[in-house]
C-alpha cells in the first residue's frame, strides 16, 4: 500500500503519491474513467488539477459526484496574476468541478519576477486566493512552479505569505546541478520548519524531447517508460520523508508509477542512480 503522510499542517493524511490530473487534459470520458479505477485501486485520496489543464476539471467532476466530495483532498490552480482575473478563474474552477469549495487553491507556476510582483501586489492573484479562503471557497493556499529559479522563488513567496504548500521539480538529474540542489535543500528545510506541504513533479523525466514534441506520451518532457526505470526514479523521490510525488501528466504511465509507489523499496544507491543515468542517457529538463 502507498503510505500516507500529513499534508503539511492541513490535517489531511494524503497518500504520498498524488494523482496529477494534468493527465486528464485531453482524454475521453472512457479514458478518464479508467484512470479513476486506478486511483481507487491504489486508494489515492488527493487530486491535483488546474484551470489550465484542458478538460481535467470537467473529467474530475463526475468522479466527485460518484465517489463523494469527501473522498478526496481536492486541489486546483489559477494561473492568472491579477485579482479580478484570478477571482473569476477560481469561481469558474468550482463550477467546472461541481463543488462549493476546494481544499487547496494554488498560484500556478509563479516564478517570473514581473508576474510574481503582480500576483503578490494588493490587487494581485494572492488577494483573490485569500478572499476565496476567507469566503469558504478554499481551505488552504499553495504555490507552484517550474524551472531553475523555482526553489529560490518559493522561499521568497513563503517569506511574503504563509503558503500551506509548495510544488516544484525534483529528480536525480535535476539535483545534480549544485545551485539548484542547494536552493531545493534550503526550501525543504524551510518547509519542514514551518510545516508546509512539499509536492514534487517531474519524477520520471528522462530528458527534454530531442526534437518536436510527439502527441504521445503527453508529458512535455521525454519520460522514462520502462517499469524497472520508473521503479528507481519513484523510489528516489519517495525515499525522502515528507515529500509527496505527483504522478506524471500521461494516463498511459499512471499504472506503472502507482505500481512502483505501491511496491516501494529502499532508497536507490548512488551506483544504481548513476547506472540508470548512463543506461538511459538521462539529462536535466532545465539547464
């Protein structure tokens, strides 16, 4: 069974593997239902979606109606930066999800300095998130991001506002960059000190796509696809206590990721990780 851990200070015991519902952005209803079967089989209790994830919120709505709203810790995101745009998008997400509140509203990919300045201003997206929380439309507020600057930016965000969660890329090859690794270490230490939930993405990244991005897989990076490789990558992330792994944005890889998380195992050795990198010619997604 996939273990659970406190999701920061929210009081929710989330499975340490969270369903990354970006995988539902461009799927049929039947494909979405097959994903739900896997979510239920592995007893996942935390769904992470976003307004910008295509039809993801619309696919999740019948899940919530069928299984019960209380069955899942429900998270979505707004990528808008100004107060009125974020306010409207948050309310649109609630309508699309068919709920009266979400558990977590996140400011999506908030890394760029100019966008950060707008979102954190008195008429920015953070105001809309706080307003939604105070009105009972959301219980908690988080922040997410990509790229090499994300960990440092998240620390700045946490100094500005007591966010309940963060989300950022975390995998072996990305952490071989000394500056990024140091920033991530500092962010994790700060989150642990303040009981901020730590979500990670890009666990099974192989490398940037070498050419034009294909239609499948639907990840925007080239992923690992072999079970034994995914096993090692998932074990690497979950070997770090208190860190949550969000599944990849491709439903065809969901079963393999959940199987790896369910079986678990010890932290891979340095030799095991270096062998995987050499054998698969892995490279950091962000350079």
